[in-house]
C-alpha cells in the first residue's frame, strides 16, 4: 500500500461544502427511497450507517441493531418481516451480516442501501438501492450518509450551504480564540435531533481519538449531571439555541429555520471539521497506518481515500 501524503487529504469542513454543492447539482441527484414495503423491518448498520438507518426509519415501526446485536434482534422480535442493511461501501461487516441473513431457515427479504454498486454484500441481497457520492477520506462518510438522509428529508442543500456561509462562518470567526486552544468540547443539540448525536460523537472519535475530550447531548440530557466536573479549556457549542447556562466558554451556532437532520448533520460535521483544521493533523498522519492494519482485521483492502469505482 502506498504511503498517503497527509496534505492530499482535505479536512471535514471542506468535505461538507463539497457534499452540499454536489447534492445541489445534477450529478448528486438522489434515488427515491420507498421503504414502507415491510410492516416491521430490521434496520441494520455499523457505526454511522446504523445511525443513518435510524434517522431514515425514525417515523416507522422498525427494529434497530448494529453488527453486534442483529442476531439477537432476529431471535427476540418474531414480527420482523424484512431487513434493510445500510452500508456506504457494502463491505466490512455488511457481507457477513448479509450472508448470515441469507443462510437462515426463515429467509427474510433483504435490501441493501449503499453507495457502492459493486458492493461485496450485493450477491446476498434481494434489492439494492445505490446512492451517488463523492470520493473522500476514509471514515468521513459525508456524501454517503448525508445522501441517504437527504433522500428522506428532502432538504434544500443550497439553502444549507448559504446558511453555513452567512451564519455559521461568522459565528466561528467571532469566537475570541482559536478552536485549537480548547482540549474539551460539549456539543448541545436540540431534542428533535437526538439521533444525530451518535454521528457527531463518532466523528470526534475518528478524527481525534482520545486527543480531545468530547460529549454530545441534547439540552434535556445535559441537565443530568453531565457538567459536574468541567475543564478549564472546555468549549460548549450549542446548535440552534443559545446556551445561557453551562460553561465558561460558549459558542452558539445558528440552525436554519425548519432545519431537519440533513442540515444538523452538515452543520455539525462542518464545525467539527473546523476544529480539525485548527489542530494538528492527527487524522491525516494516522489514517494510512490504520487502514493497513484494518485491512488485515477485515480481510479486505481499505484505503485512506475512498473511491468505490
């Protein structure tokens, strides 16, 4: 595997801008998502694929599981009548899950929602819905899962992009000090976006590991002893509502009127990308060696820059 030049990898904030422009163009036209064929589907995914699946099926009677719990869910919930598997690549855990589902005595209809038309899991499924995407650094999964969410919410990506430039960027510029001066972050999101919390948390872990401390809560969750111990260099970032209660250092990020999950994901990722851009390039220097080791772990070739073609 060739060594990846860290300078060749963009930061997450630029990836978000690219994604929004992409989905506003004919190239980023999204397929129609008709997922009401099942009465009670099992929705499965790994990492942020599982989170995207929960968002897409948030208003339906569904059972949710990740790579660790799908077998137990199938054993426990007898009313499951189909499976929808979310996976950007259709690789790693996806073929394992799909193969298991196909080998069970009671064969359930299996759909795959992916961005890879050549997904390894494809041969095990009954139907595949393929989404457009842009090549991007491994783990970013910005266009991949954003597209799936936007297909559900139908949001105007051009409007989200304008909001970032007109409202989010000025708010970031008005912060008295660099984001790199903080070594802990608390993100506060509106209750209606509870399902996006895992996506923001996962993105922090992928980009910063344990170099930067972080928590993501809704306002109501934050009331329950989440701030007993505060850090001197901790920034509280509130989305959509000004924080007048917690923390010495505060940053308010406005959300557009009528914002849905697509806007919340994009703006949350964008702000995290700004934190990345103002810190040392830990992710860019580490993703190459990580992919090399993870390729052995999964028995599949993983590359620091993802392009399914």
